[in-house]
């Protein structure tokens, strides 16, 4: 089968504003390498998690996919069609109907003066769906029922601040689903919610995937929700994917030292697995994406780094075992 979404060697470099003195000296333009050559494929009804610390480029990747940003280089394909260079208003509008985004903070993505009805009617009006108000109302009620905001008539007249955080995020999910999209980019959709309701919202998203056939890119810094929610996982570090594979493979048999370090920080609920992942310290802080270390960009923090190799040569993402990829010179050797 063809992937629903495919990205190839995707790059996003942001120019850094030069100071007055720097520009007088004619200093060369410098760039933040936010996304630096990322490739992956996502198949129908998969939950593909993009995991990493803040600043690793995962949100930028999401914004490139929904076309809130233009890539510096690389390709994006939706259902086999090259959509990298779509530019006209009509093309972008048609694309947005198929590819929706859910943000971390539903509050900031909702007009506080809009009632829930208006929040959900807006995408319908933008995309010209539903000829009459009655038709749109029917779609709005259906969408609210799908996300279990029931009975809808009790909620359509409320303002966003009158809902709980979890209800607000479910309205944001309804707003994305009301267009019947093919693909949803969910950027940290539960990280601002109370721990006790995170699983509930992710469970709902899973259920909606079964019902509607939608496919998700799940962006998160949180290994434990990724483990629970995703069936495929890519770990990002400083703009590159350093490990990728089925979620259970990545979690049960992490290949990259960085993935191991991330997992070591997650409390392991199953006691029999506690000693599988040995404590692995990472040294220091994440370097900035402006001054990317040469060679393997993880080498200044890696306890296995070898002089002359890791600090000199950029490793490539290789398939170490079936479907399980890692970008490390020493994969399997430590
Ligand atoms: Fe560590 Fe070297 Fe592998 Fe990079 S390539 S993760 S520095 S062992
Ligand atoms: Mg982010």
C-alpha cells in the first residue's frame, strides 16, 4: 500500500537576524538548522509518534506538513501526490481540508469570543460545507457527539472558558474532524491536560481513528504517552531522526544511546522490565541548533562516543534489524 503521508529529506533552516556590528563586519548569514534532513512514511490509520526534547525540530516538522511553514528543502507527499510546492489559496485550502492540526493549547487556538457552535461552524464556512445553518448544525452536533461532548445542545452556547481543559481539547479534536480529514498532526495534544485525563483523550483519539479512518502524526516529548498511543515511533535529536521503528521495538529494544537515555528517564510500570533498560546518563545540555556539533550531533553527550569517528563523521540512518532504524556508527556494538 501507498503511504498516506511521506516526507523525504525535509529541511527547515531559519536565518538568524544579524546584529548591526555583525552586518557591518559582513559576517556570513547563519541559520538555525531546525529540521535537517528528515524522511519517513506514515501508513493509513497509523499513529506515528515523533518524540524528542523541546527544540529537536518535531513541532517544526509538524508545521511543515500542515503547510504553516515552507521547507528549505525536501519533499512532502500526501497519498502519493507531491504537495511540496502547492502555493495558491485554492490549493492550500483544499490541502487544509485533508490535513488538519491539533495544538497543545486549545485555548490559544480558539477565539474566546466564539461560542462552541461558532468554533465548529468556522471551518465549515471556510470550506463551504453545509448550505444552510440547519445542515451545519447537524454536522456540529454530530461532531460533538463523536468527541463525547453530550448532549451537544447543552454545550453549543458556551464559551471556551466555560469548559474544562479536557472538554476544550475534545472540541479542538471535533473542529479538526468535522472536515473529515485524511491526516491529523497532533502537537502535544494532551501535555497541558491533567495527568488523570490524558489517557482518556488519547483513547478517544484512537477510537475516532477506528471510526473515521484518519491517520495521526503524534508529536510529543513524552515517551510514556507515545508508548501507550503510538504504533510507530521516530526519535528526533537536533533536527535529525536518530531512531525509528514500530513503537514496541523502539521501546523494548532501543538501539540509539539517545533513545536509551530518554527511556531511562521514564518510570517503568512493569517491575520485570525495570532492569532491561539500564540507567544511562546523558552528559550536559542539548546544544543549540545554531552550533550543531560535527559528526554525530549527539557525540558531546554520548557516553559511547569514539574520538576520530563520532566527532568526525555524520552517521546515516540504517536498518539495523527488520523495520528498525538507527543513526549511530556503533549501533549494536555497545
Ligand atoms: Fe554515540 Fe557515536 Fe553513536 Fe553518536 S555515533 S550515538 S556519538 S556512539
Ligand atoms: Mg513543540
